[in-house]
């Protein structure tokens, strides 16, 4: 590491001769990289194959990684293994919640009412040539919705809030144990960086801490750029509106009947393609890796989640109602939710993005290096060995950053909208079991060897994970309170339903819920832009739409305000309880094991004793006795 640092940043009177960058610029050298040490570490048959026999902590394998790649890479695999182990518990609970919904797939009172609603006519889904349609057409959609919008969703969201906290607290303890065994617990990266600067130039000037108002202005400008990117990402909303209208006018009957679902899935695929295009990361080294990490993660987070936030919290809530629709450019109506709710749209979006990202992206990531940098069996001469290693994939200072970023984005998918997609931890776990082995193979066989770098933690990624955990509590609370129908069902159950008066004998307490969630619209009040298709249904005087409005003047009904107040109250209670549980869990699980604290205390005592014995000259004390 020191040798490479001197080569790249040499500072002496013979710079034109010795500077490696100058030698590269005149084509005397191509580049510098570290040769693999097959004799001692056997990376192609050892590290690359043995680490993945277990997807958790394996101290001996971590020691090999530390010796071969340095502590920074070893800590990445330690964190990834620990994350995968903890995902197993979340995956098991997620499967239980999913199977709970699956067992009641055909027994839901709400889905049964929707499937029997052949005579309930819904208002047209578009303005031009869309017919009235029976509510029973969404029977399958309603059953699928119940898989993810049930009583277990609240429990699972609370569980994941606790899981995220416990995962990070236990990782802090595991990290402390690991780096303490490496004698790096009190290692200071800034001090080592200063030492390298002094080796390069003993007369170097220490960079002072200072505040720059110009830098603050640059940060504000960067925030404005991020806001523009958010606007670009929201262009997907307009795309879905236009595509839905186009599908409604299609000559293919199947496409007309499933226009909303097709628009959701095509929008999800387009969102994934946007992720692929917009996640190109620069390779320029910045002075502060933490600042770079924060900026790039923020950009990536906006790119990945902007469309999901729209589907979760805005879809079907800002589109207006029949006779007073919100339109883009006065022409295209915004999308509506299905009568069974919007949470299935969020599930479809999550499922498509996670499956595509974790399958196609991994195939591209690992098959491309195999194709371009396939192993060459002719390594007889030393020159051929050098050429073979030169043809391997290049590594740079942000190569490991890319791996961390991929996993932290996955962690965000696993926690933030997990209330709508309980299978997210399952997909993440299965992906990571394979990811550990593929990363090991890629680093040892398909890439040049990393320059070993010291580290005693995963850096600012820990703060990023903690921020994602807090955001997950807020988001899941909003998903349950706003996106799902959990609160409207409770209000109907205890206030408006047949069991509200205490009589629960022989009836289902949710009977009539679907009818209460649909408002009446008189067709004579349609706007001029609405041209209903001539279909089997003629002389229709009223249709239904999903909302809580009065049939007289289309204002919000009393039930709407009851639900609104209950949603707000639930959100406040849920988030306060979840945050309190997170704080209690963080307090209950110490970050540092007592064994490590006691060991560091003994080492500090020993170091002070050695320093005192070698540097302090204890004067001789003479006692003078006086008569």
C-alpha cells in the first residue's frame, strides 16, 4: 500500500522521471497492479471456493481474506455474511405472513363480495370508448391483494423495525470482536493517511479544518440537481397515464381488460431500465470518501424509490373523481386504484424491480467478466502470467464501494416497503447466498487483486443503514395507514359494520364492506370529455367508484373523516411505538462486548506502563532526617 502510494503521489525533484503517472502518460507503462500470491493463499482453489461453504462468519476464511486483500475487503465479507444470516430470520417470518394470507386466499369476505358483485357497475376507467364494467372482473386481483393486505402485515412491519435495529446492534458487536482480534480496534485512518503524506513529503502542510460558504452554495446547487432528477424520475407517472389510455383503446380485448395491470408492469420494467441507465458511477477519487458515499447513495436512492413512493402514497389519491378528474395538460386522466386497493400495484412494482435487479443484473455483472476475461490455460512463462493478470477486470478505489452500494440498496428494498412485499427478505436471502460466492469468485478469478487497505469498520455505510432503518419505520407506517385498507376495515368493523352494535352471532363482521367503500356517481354529471363506449350496459343512470363521498354533492362523507382521523392516529402511535422499541433494543444490546472492552482496557494499561517506563525519569527521593 505504501509503495503504491509513493508511486502514484511521489513528490521530489525527479518527478518527471519517477512519477508513475508521468510514465503512464508517455506510454512507458500501462498500469500498476498487484500480482496474485498463488503460492501462499491459493485464491483460485482456496478463498474463492471455501468462503461460501458457509454464508456466515468463518473466522479462518476471514483471516485469509485479511491477509490477501486487506482488512477493508475482509470486513465487507464479514458484514455481508452477517447480513445474510440475519436475513434468514426475516425470511422465515415473511414466509409465515405470506402463507397466512395464502391460507385465507379464498376465505376473505371482501374478495368473496367482489367476486359475487356481478351487478355492481363501475365507472369507466378512461375518457374515450371505455365501457362500464362489473366489479366482479377484479375477482382475481382482490384475492391477490389479500395475500399482502391482511392482519399479519402490521405485525411483520413492526417485526422488521425491530429486526433492522437488532441486526445493526449485533453487527456492531461482531465488528468489535473481529477488529479487536486484528489489533485494529483503536486504529485511526486519518492518522495513517497523515503518515503516508509525511512519507511522501516530510515538509508537507497539514490541511486545516475550515468552513467554506462557497461549498455550502455548491451543496445547495447539488440539492437542486437532485430535485431535477426526482422530477425526471416522476416522468414515469406521465408514462403510465398515457400508456393506460393507449391500452384502453387497443383492439386487443385482453389488453383492454387488463390495461391497468399492463401499465403497472410496463412501468416497473421501464423503472428498472431507468435504474440501469442512471446508476453509472464516476471513478474519480474524491478527497472525502464519506461525502462521496452519501451523495451517490442519495442519487441512487432517488432513482430506485421515486416511482415506488408515487405508487404507495399518491396513486389513486390525487386523480379526482368522476365528473371532476385531475388531468395532465387537460387531456389525460391520472390512474386510479383497483376497488380492492393500491397495495397490489406496489407489490407488483417491488416484485418486478427486485427480481430483475437480482437476476439480470447479476448475470450481466458476472457473465460479462467471464466472457471478456476468461481464464487462459497457457501460463507457462512469467510474461504470459503478467499479461493474463493484466487482462483481468480492472479494480479501482471505488470497486468495493460498488459492492457495498448494491447491498445497501437491496437492504433498503428489504426494509422500506416490506409491509407491501413480505417476500422481499426471502428474495434477498436467496440472492445473498449466491452473491457471497460470486463475489469471492469475481475478486479472485475475474479481477485484478485489490490493493490491501486497513479498516476497522464499514465506514459511513453504518450511518446510512441506520438512516434507512428510521425511514423504514416511517414508510411502513404510512403503507399500513395510507396504502393498505387495514384502517378502513377496522373503522367499518367497529363503527359502520353489522357488528358495530355488539351483535356478532352468525354473521361476518365485514359483510357489506365493499359496498360501503364505493361511492355513487350519476352518469348525467359526466364531463363532456367522457365518451362512454356502447356496450352490453345501456341506460345506465349511476355507476360506482372507489372513494368515500356523498352522492348528493360529491363532498367527502363522514366515514371519510373517521377513516382519515384513524389513519393519522394509527400512524402516530405506530411510529412512536416502533421508534421506542428500536431505542430500547439499541440500549439493551451493547455495541461493544464486555470482553472486548476489558481487553482494550488491559492493552491501554500495558501501553501506558511501557510508555511511562521508557520516557519518564523518576527522580530519586531523599529523606532527610532532622533531629
